[in-house]
C-alpha cells in the first residue's frame, strides 16, 4: 500500500489447513484470485507466494487456473526439500523430493502457458534443502544473502526485488517509471543466467 497499491487491491491469505494438501490449497488460491478480480474489476492479479504456498499456486495454474498476471515465489521448494521428511500432513509428504505430487506437477507445469515468474531464495535456507530446489526453470531466479527462510517475507531487499518485478510491464503499482526490469541490477547475488533460466 505504501508503494501505490490500493488497500482494496491487496489481500493476504492463509490456508484453512496449513499442513494440508497443495491440491486443496490450490482451490483456495483459485477462490482468492476470483474474489479479488471480482472486487477490483481487474482482469488478472499478481501473486507473491512464500514457501509451500508457491506449490499451491503452481498447482492452481497447472489445473487451468486463470487470471494471474505475474507470480513471485519466495523460498518455494519447487523440486522438493529433504526437510519435508520431518514435516507434518499431506503438504509435507508432497514436498518430499521425487514425490508423486512433484512429479505430476513437473509434467503438468511443462505444458502450462505460465505467467512471468520470479523466484527469490536465501543462501542460508535451512528449510529448502538443497537450496537450488528454490530455482524454477524459465523464471527470473534470484539469490539473496542472508535472511532466514521465514525472514524472506519481511526482508527489505527481497521486498524491493518482488515489488519491482510486479511493477514491471504494467498493472497495479506502476506509478514508479524507474522500476528496474526483472534481471537487471539485482540487489545481492543473482542466479539469473547462471542456470540458463531467466
């Protein structure tokens, strides 16, 4: 809101069952997207997702979900995380490397016309192991030093990277004409280009 987004256009959601399946979470994402589009009249919304929430967003899009303009993933274990063996619920099981959920998601996601995506990971993430699991092919992949996994949500550098990514190419909050293009002048270490993704 401080950076120009109208208060009625900003919604934060949490899942009914935080450790539940990402398949169910994807439906909650869909309901939130549709509710915000209806409330604002916008044809599409932007999403900033943290951790496992990013997998729910990917499932929503892979299931044919529409109305998403851009997605920023903060510390999302796109390829699973070994710490998920210690996690609770269906969501934890789905985050295990090689899980049926992740295998299906990888196949489904490959055929989806996806919106522009940003990933931001921290170099000291103790929840996403290995850290490269937070990198998504085809996204603008960034690495920052050195908030914690949960600290990604309120770190100033991460905020600026996500804000500028959402401002790029129109949409809410584009009042700042000097917002940098994704991949240009990243603050902190960047993965952009290192793995062939953008």
